[in-house]
């Protein structure tokens, strides 16, 4: 193969890999829903950690969600006393009653009975904050150490529940041992990134091939 042909092949390979490689922009857009890469809540900056899709029966799309974590916070510390924010945008109407029913179920499955008893007054207060949602509405759940857990609907604050113990319990609905969706939990925690790793490996290989082809081309021109 001539040096020019090698260069063309290497260029095509490298451009193809770049097109396939997940980018920060594509990671923030899912099912037409955009999540900003960085937010500030209660003067605390947080970065987008992961985005995921919640489905039922694998084809019925319910919502998309994004997890934000404070600077330097590792995903495996999501239930700790650390800044975090979960944003969820819905594709279908859901009633406040349905939210309450699901919250009670998930808390029972992820929090021990003694802790639930201690948290019950705050859980009741939290459940009273729910409102019906329609397609396009977005709930946000933000925990900031020292302030508590803030529930927002479309940017409007619905209420604040104090305590790291409460935050740990409520976020366990998505990140506990029996989460709402295991695939969603995996995506939000950024654990489904093997594809990104393989893409990076191929991109590196493409760069090496391109460099080699350039060297061959230079030598042929001498």
C-alpha cells in the first residue's frame, strides 16, 4: 500500500472512531431531554455524573434522570453525607398518589424498620410535597450537607426536609440494594462505561496508525 493510501485509510479510521466515541455533549442529551453538565445548588457546584432511562417492560419509556455530585465526590459515596442532586423528567402523567405509593414501597425495601420508624414524620412531610406531573415536568431532589433535602418541581421549591439520615433513605430509592431500576442505577452511577473504555482504546490505536502513516508519507516524499 502506498504512503498516500495508508494516510487516507488512517484518516478514515480515526474519523470513524471519533464519530463513535461518546462525547460530553451526547452524554447530556437523552431521548431529547437535555441535562446541563454543571449546576450550583445552595452555593455548592455539582457536576453531571451519569444519565439514564427508566423503562417498564424494556420498551415503555417512563422518564430520564441525571445524577449530579459535588466536586471530588465519588459515585460509590452517593448515600453518604455529600452534595448530590437527582433530576427526573417524565414522559407520561403520574399522580401525586402514585408517587406516594411508590415512595413507601421503595423505602420499605431499602431502609431497615427501625430507621423507617424514626424517619416517619419526615417521610410523611416529604410525601405531602408531591404534586401530579404531566409530560415534560421535572422533579429535582437536592441534598446539601447542613441544609437538608430540597424537592423542586420545574424549578419551584416544594419543601426542605432536614437530616442526612433522611437524605440517605430517600436517595436509597434509586441507589439502595433494591433500587427503582438496576439499569438506571448503573447508568446514573456511571458504571456502564465499558463501551467508552473500548472506544478510547480504538481511538488511541487510530492515532498511532495515523502517526505511522504520516511518517511513511514523509519518508516517501524525501
